[in-house]
């Protein structure tokens, strides 16, 4: 015997159900119960009934009369108007009204045929998960990827919102995966919120998920000076060509300064290094227009021969140090003034 079940369908939650619809077919027959003489003596009419399946509760005029059977049951009723009610297996009711006549029988056969129907199951709600790396370095690209378990057939819409406002979406707008540039977002959190909907308008088919990535500020290495050039000071024309390159470097990079180390040779005249240095500064400032405040001229001591070493340094970089190769006590300066020596010409010139 089937029990009664109630099902509620709402726009938000739909269930696949199978409902039983009672199709009750009743066959009623009437006939006389005897001869005219017998009819005068009989005081009641007769209700004969059977059902398929059996076991359905029956009541007559609101009074329970037990349950139906497959075989014919017989009830005697007072002549007149009567209401027959049978409770169906699905909880429904079959109700009919009949006129019972004296000395006549009324035959009732009821077949209950269940009918199945299915309500399509909605694919909503559905899970949405957005994933991203927990941490990246400032300047890295962040990938936010969505895993959407949607079993419907409608195309999904993907709407992303990224914060902070400085976070720039590089690619993937309108798709399940986006790429975000984290440049300049050090020590901040990048949040990506995804809204997915299937366009049906059902609130259950509109899902939201998000992910957060921490951006670590990249620690830049401390600024350092770099050696720009080094060469023996033999001919001033050669030195000027090297100083021209330095002037161009200073013009192209306005935030750097130059350190020029000048070394006197082991046998150079006294004051040779200072004289070479003054000549270089004079050329850079007066001939090439370099700001003298951006040039640091340093007497570096002694090397085997007159030598110039040039460094360029960004702001904050520690100043380079001189690197002489000859000890002062090993120097044997030649006589004469402090005027820079002319280079020796090779024999045969």
C-alpha cells in the first residue's frame, strides 16, 4: 500500500520526483434483485464493489466501511442518495454520489493506474572554487583559476572583480581564468571575486567565490658602483676619448656621479697624479660641460705606470676605494716639475 507524500517545488530548490497520479476507472452496473413480488418484500438496495489493487479504505456517507478487496464485497444500503469515498494509494480520494433503489443492485469496480512523471532536476546551485598562489613577489603575475562544477547546458557568464584598484588584469576577462599583474603592490593583498551565472535569472544559479594572494615586496640589492673604464695614461688624445665616453654616460644618467682615480707611475715626476687629475677635470667641465659637482677626482697613489680608473655610482652606493699596486717607499720619482710627461715615441717615428 502506497503512503501519501507531499512535494513542494520552489524556484530556488527543485527536486527530481516521481508522483503517482490516480487514474480511477469505475464501472457501475445496476440490475434488479428479483421479481415484482420479491421487490415488494425487499427493503434495501445493494452495493457491490471491488478494486484493483485491493486494500483501499472505503466509506459510505462518511462512515468507514473497512477496505476494498479484489473480490466483490456486498453492502446493503437504505434506498436513497449515498456518497461513496475511496482513499487511493497515493493519498487521493475517489468520491462519487449514487442513488440506491430498493431491490436493485449497483455494481462498482475501480481500477487504480499510477502514472509516473518526472520533473527535470535543476543544475543549481553548483559549487564554484577559485584558487590562486598564496604568495607572490612584487612584479610577478598572479593566476586566479575557477573550478565550476555545472551540469547544465546553458553557457556560463564569468564576471571578475579585482582589488586593489592598482591591480591590473592582464588577460582572461570573461573566462574562468584571469592573470593579474602585481607590479607595485608589495606588502598588499590582491583579491579576485568571481560571479558565475547561467543567465536563467534563478538566484540559485548565480554563484560567487573568491581568492586572495599576498604580494611580498621585493627587496632590491643595495646600490653598487661599477667600474666604467680603466687605462694607462699615455697620450692625452686617448685620455680625452675615454673621458668623452664618461661625459655621455653622465648626460644619459643624471642620477649617477663619477669617481676618477689617478695613479702616478713608479718613476713618474712628483705631483704627476694631481696634474693628470686636474687636466681631466678641466676637460670634462670646460670642454664637455659636465657639472663639476658630479666628478670626484682622487689621487689613488702609485702603480707601475701612470694609470686612470673611472667608476660611476648610483645614489646611496658606497664610494669605491683606490687600489694602488706600488708602495710609496718603492717609488723612485724622476726629476723635473709636476707637468705631465709626454709619452715616449717608439723608435723609428
